């Protein structure tokens, strides 16, 4: 019992040190999407209806791209964290190495999620009203909240990693 407590304390300390960069990046990106992109899109005056009629195909393409990005991000999130290809030929992996690999994955996935919000900003800059771009910012922010490496989520990923047959050296 005491050994398990000491192991959990070590895991928590490693998570705290190795997870700080990913958590800060996620928070900064979430704030950037909400404050910068959404605020800019809100205050940009919309184009006339005649101009918007010529740009509806652009909006449709950007919507499809954003939906595909959300599907890819969420699918990759569920598969890549525990993929055996991430750790070829390794029976047991060091916790720091595991968290660094997951941090790299988190940074890429969060960047893609932030890109969804900036696609909405692109549409707003091309003249679309805020009401037609709002869903980009909301979906970007929600995906970033799902991906955010909060320590309790990281501990849950570690438990799932161990359940799926992985072994961790602390």
C-alpha cells in the first residue's frame, strides 16, 4: 500500500513537471481563439449580400475542411496515444519518455484544433457575418478543451495505457 502511494506520488510529480508546457500551450491557444479570433470576427462589418452570394462555395469548402479536421483530431486522439507503433519493440517505457511523446501529439492536435477557429476568422475577414462563423470558434474551443492535458486526464491516459498492456517505469 505504501509502495503504491509512493509510486503515485512519483507519477504525479513527473506529470506536473512534464505536462506544464503542453498545458500552457493549450491554454494560450484557447484564449487566442476566443479572445483574438472571435473578437476580431465579431467587430468586422459583414459584406453585402451580393458579395456573400459569390463566396458561398468558399464557406462550404471551409465548413467541410473544419468538419474533417474535427473528425481526424478526435479519431487520432483515440488511437494514437496507445498505438504500439509509437513504442516499437519496447516492453516497458519510462514515464518521462511516454509523457514527452504524448506532449508532442498534444501540441500537434491542439494546433489543428486552433486552426479551426482561425478558419472561422478567415471567413469573417472575407466578409461573412459573425453568426455564420461562430460555430468555428465554439467547435475549436470545445475540441481544445477535450484535448487539454489536464493532470487528471493524463493520469487517466496512463491508467488506460497500463490496461491496454503497456508497462511504465517510474
